[in-house]
């Protein structure tokens, strides 16, 4: 079964600082939405796979974020830990349309199907 996301407008691209993040509350928990120096936008679960640190408070470099708790580096595109570390944060679809950031959510009923 193909699941199509429900797109949630979370604000203007300018609301997310370059090389920064914004946390968005969703029914599935907090999501970190990141903007890179070149305006690429990524969305991942706001929880480091290591010890649950808030990735939205980490340092963005390139297409990665470093967790503020124990310096794990997480790839923003895949959610995977880099280097010798192992683990993965869940990613979500995100897109920019007319300078608005849209976060793709799957409703709970669709996830149960």
C-alpha cells in the first residue's frame, strides 16, 4: 500500500535560520526541521538515536547535525549516524513551495494499515 503524506505548512523558510533548526510538535512527537547554508531543508525526528538528545539544538554543518549531548553526527538526508556510531533517526518528507516549508505527515490510521 502506497502511503501519501498529509502536508502541514509549518511556516516560512525565513523562519528557520540558515545552518539552524526549528522544532515542530506533531502527533508522533517532536520533529526537527533543518535548513542548511544553501537552503536545503530536511526533517528528522528530534531525538538522537544514541541517548535521545535534542537534535534541533545541535550544530548544523553541511548536510549533517552534531548532537549537543555526545557529539554524534547525524546525516540529515538519511537520519543515519556517521562514522563508527550506529543508529538512525526517522526522517520525514519535507518540501518548500512558494517560500513555505511543508512537512509530510502520515496520519496514525494510515500507519496502522
